């Protein structure tokens, strides 16, 4: 142990709340630094009658992002290169884009959970990686039962892929929990959000620079905090040999009905970049359905609407209708997709791996 150069880690600190209380004296001693890690759900449940010292500083942790995923493979140059190209407003070329999309799709499959990444690097075996992710999902379910023995949180979590597959404008709570509505499960949603297992995108009623003040807590969409776990959750009730999504995604043969995987990785990327998540819907008078803007960001007292698609770029009806309705509020418009960087009139079309730079 070296004074001021040694870090002591309290792993699974939720199992010993008194250790957290002891941190006050240890920090005062000042010889070493300390880090506490553990399940956020269990940590919240196990602090009754425990004095939490003011010396604690909470850090929000996210799964490994795409750049960190490449670091794990010894690649420290790809993302800085992509960033330079993005900032220059130039394209990478179709061949380079195909290579990067292949790499990014692999990241979507493996995900950013360190255990899954390590298993992939050591074995290059998707089945073994999938088993690691199933174990993580089982730990999530166990923690959910600790804070909600009725099982409602577990059901809400397990139903995320099915809910996104319906392409509805919000998470339909009543379809998952019979006789329940969104306003009756707001506390459960808050607990899921605080656990960092899910990400919540809220509907904004008036898309302007003050998005947080216009969000509707009763209208939301749920996503998994890690897209690698999402791919496993989609087929958790089947044996791995039936999990065709690995082959389809790697070979860029993802069907339209699986396009919401790209929406989940977009959510994960935006959240890891420090953005709050909002979306917006408004009626389409011609079809009696809704236009939907997948994400709305604020930049310099303006807004930036984002539409995420998994196919071409020539059709973007929602983005066009939104632009016509709120043109005075818009700074930039983005279409996020799988093709190379280009401009379609005043819309910036960017490949999904460049979303981190917005």
C-alpha cells in the first residue's frame, strides 16, 4: 500500500451498509482513496438506519460505449478519426462506412457490459457471450423482486422489446399490467430508472428549448440501458440456437420489425453523452395517425429533432412535417441511419456511429 497512490475498492457494498458508514473515518485518515461499487437497487434497500456520510460522491456509470468497446480490442484510432471526419462535414466513403457499420453491429450484439466484452475477447463465442448476458438479466430480475415482490417491475422490464415492437407512441402499461395505467406505476418507473437498468424517454408536450419543463410523466418509452442485453432479452425464452438475431444483425439482414434495435442503441448513445431523453408526437391529419420525432435535443436555445431509421434516407415524413410546423425553433435536423454521411437538402444524414458527437 502506497500513501496517496492506492485505491481501495469496496465491491458489493450493498451487502455491508456499515462499510459505507465507515468511509467517513477512512476518508478523514486521508492515506488512501476509496471506491464503493454494487447494485444500485440493493444499495437503496439496505441503508435503513445507516448514516450515509457526506463524503460520498455518486458517479453515474453506463455500459461501455463504442469507443471503449474498441479500446478493449486495442483500437485507439478509429473513433478519433470518425470524429475528425464528422467535424469536417465530409463523408467516409461507402466502403469505409460498411466496415464501420460491421464493427458497430458487433458492438450492438455484444453490448457494453464488461463481463460480456471480456467473454467475447477471450472466446469469440456468441453462445458463451449470450450466457453471460442471460446471467446478468437474471441478476436484474432478482433485484427487481427485492424492491417489488409483486413482480410488476419484472413484467414491465421483460415486456420492453414487445412494447417497442408494437411501434406505439408510448409504453402501454395496461397491456402489461392488467387494470393498471401509467399514472399508477410512476414510482415503479422511477425506481427502474434509478437502478440504471433501463432508460426512459419522456414525451414532451411542447418542443422548445425548455424540454424538461414540458415533459409528460405519464407518456414514456422504456429502453434497456445496454443494447447487448436487449438483443438477449428479445429471445430470452428461447434456446440460443434459435436466436437468429445474431446472424441477421451481423450480416446486415435485420428485418424492419427488428429496426427498434437501432432506436435502443441511439437511446444508449445519447444518454451516455449526457443528454436527457425526450420524444414528440403530433397528429397526421391525412392518415389520422401520429407523426413521431424519435428524439429532441436542445442546443443553444434551439432544438434539434432526430429521426432514427434502419434503412434508406429519402423518406422522412415525420421530420419534414415537424420542420414545417416548428421551423423557427430548429437549429439542425438529423436523420440517423446506417449509410454514409451526407446532406439531404437541410437535413444532416449521419451514420449511427456518429450520433455520439452531436
